[in-house]
C-alpha cells in the first residue's frame, strides 16, 4: 500500500491515536523516571499536554491540515506540563509553523515538519542534553528527510521516522550515564516514541486492529459538554451562533428498515462535517455516536438512518439556551459586583505567584508576601495554562513567578511570554529557594530589578529533601534499597537509611558548614509533628548556636524539606 498525502481526516486520527497511546502508557513512562525517588511524572505530563493539544485540534474550525496542526500546537502549549510537555509542544510548534499553509501533507511535507520541530525544540532548551527526547526527535527527523529524498510515500517516511526514533531511544542510556546506571531509557524520549508509533500505526490502519480506544458514555458526555461550551458561552449574542441546533444521535449499525449503506467511518464523517461544527463521531462494531452543531438536525438524523436504526435522538436549540444563560449571567454579575465593591483589598501592583503543593506551604509563602499560590510541584506540575490563568486573573500590573521546581521552568517561561501583563521568572529550584528569594523582593523596585535581586538570593540557601526509595538501585555511589529513606542535598543523594529520623539528621549534618546559622524544617503529609520535633531537638544538639524553625507544610512525597542558611 502506498499513500501520497495526509488529509485532515488522517491527521485528526493520528493526533487522537497518539493522545490515547500516551494516556494508556502514562504509568509506564512515569516508571522510567522514578529512580529511585517517587517523583516520576513525565508520562502524566506528556499525556495531559497532548490531551490538551488533541482537544484544540478536534475543535479547530477548518479542514486544512496546516490549520489543524496550528491548533494542535496551540493546545499543546497551553496545556504543557513539565519540561517534557513543553518540549513536546515546541516540537509541534516548529512542525505547525513549517506546514501552516498546507491543505494536505505530502511525504516531503511530513519530513520537513518534523525537521522543523526538532530544530525548534533544540532552540527552546538553553542547554540541550543528548540522550533525551531531543536526541530522539532529531534522529527521527533526519531519517524522515533521508527517506523523502527517494520516496513520495508518506507511509515510508513515517515508518522511517518512527524506526529511527525507536533506535535512538535505545541509545539514550549510552549517552546519559544516569540512565545506564539504573537500567532505563529516557522517559521523555519514550513518550515521544509512543507518539510517533501511534502516528505510524494510524496511517497504516493498525490502530483499530490493536483495539482503538472508544470513549464510554460518561466520557462521550464530557467531550460533548466541552465541544458545546467551547462553541456557546459567556456573552455570545444568540443571533451570532452559526449553527443553532446541538444534535446527538446514536445509531445501531446495520439494523432498521432504512439501511442503505455499509458503515464506513470516513464516508459517514465527511457528510456530517459539511453540515456543521463541533463534530464528534465515535463507534465500535455495533454502535456509532454522533454529536454535531448544525442548522439541519433532520439531515443528521436521516443520514444516521441510512446506516442503522436510531437508538437515541436529542436536539437542543442553542440560541434559546444562550438567551437563558445570558439572563443568569447578568444576575450573577450583579451579585458579584456588590462583592467586589465591598472587598477590603485592592489587587497588588505586582503579583507574586508561587508553585507549591500542600496547604501549609501555601500559608508559609503567603506569610512571606506571595500573593497567589498555584497548587502543584513534584509529580503534579501545573500546565502553562494554569500559570497563565494565575497571572491574568491576578488583576495586577506585572507578575513574578516562583516555580520552586526545575521541571516547571519551561512551562513558567512559556506562560510569561503569552500572559497579558509583563511577567518574569525567578528560577527557584526548590521550595527553600523560593522562600529565600522572597527576602530579596522590594515592592517599590522595578520588575527586572526584583527579578535580579531575588535570583541573587537563591544561592544563599542549601536545600535538603528527605524521601523514600520505591525501587532497588545504585545511584550517586549508594546501594539504595526499596523502602529506605534518602537525604538529597541540592539534587545529590547524600545519605540513605531505613530510619526516617536518622536519615533526616544525617541530611542536616551533610548541609552544615561553619557559616550555617538558621535551619528550617518543613514536615510533610507523610510524617508527624512529633517526629519533626524530635528532628529539631537532634539538630539543636549538634550545635547550640544553630537557630531552628519547624513548620507544617503538608507536602506530598517528601516527609521533610530542610533549608540551611
């Protein structure tokens, strides 16, 4: 079989298949970067990022592949979580920019798109590291270009891209010693390889054979709600709604007296696509479900009957619904206006937004002058959109973002670029650094001056973390056993022990020097105030001159966060 172009239908299937592939394999991808600390979230980040991209692609208003690719890239960017999610978004940003004017894709277009994606991804990373997702996309893209020189078959090019990416993934342990040490491939590279595999399988018609994912009724309802609200919301004039009838049908394939066609997904979809927008079509061997916004619900119903009998029909007049929504919105706005008018506090000129997980940490940050806390951190990175929303909803004139985790840097930087107000990032790698950075904040200073002084404060603190290992491994010269605790200082494992308290005390010892004065202990959800008090007493016994503070952080993953200043 030879295929010389990718249409909008094929491209949409590729994207949705890839999104489902990542969703199905998120836990496996996570397992690759859980060594030995249980902070592996690459699979979750990439899956959620691509799910956002897939929704934007699905809801895009257009049939040109270039338009769909642009929507995919936008959705990926806004939904990007963690470094892996941001890099994935940059791959498809380059891909979409190269192909923005394309109605369909040729083999050469496909190769050029991935080459542009690889180039953009490398540029997005300040210090590109080989043995990562970057290596995988570069090798895959080069193989695509090589194949396109001698073939106009998109299947051949896509297969070459996938096979080269898979081979590059296998080499990542040789390029990154830490991967070889723990016996895994790069997690981000694995995620991208799954995406390329899904693209390849979709183009070759193998997705259905492997059991293509079919949403259940609840998930279909969620998809319908998303499509519906995306099209009809807020202050939209009811008369401006292009397609006024939200139409849903469920057809029992091959049954009924009016069946005139054997079911073919592409034929079925193409007809409906010309009748409206917000189209969703999912099927298995017995049932096809349809949601579409249209001016001709009768034509949708009649078309369904040509393939089977109608098990469900639902038609809503969205113009009438919007009139009701507007009436309710006006009443709510009036109530909200009273609340705003009587509010005691006006928005700050500068919003300081910190990323932190745990109510206690949020309280601590606010006590230091942080105005907004976005819930997230290790294993639960916020998306670019989450950070953008926090900035834009602050009603401030400018914003400073404290990521408090290096895996959030790229998402935060992307958010700063697209936010409505001037925004900067203070590159705090830990909660301790974020809190210390606040000591350098001056409300009267300019945005860039505050950024510089807060960044300067980052080096004034040592950051310690105590957590437990979830697998046996050898790392940083330690023979680590599953279930043991580890003390990590500024990213390097310094101690491992079966006892939590002993591990924490040894971690503090590893952090102390002649200049140490203040020890701050923040205990998490996995320990207690009593154990924290025992740690405080043990630390004070080390040196009478040390000043210690203990706070409840409620953070997950890490029983103790420790700072030494």
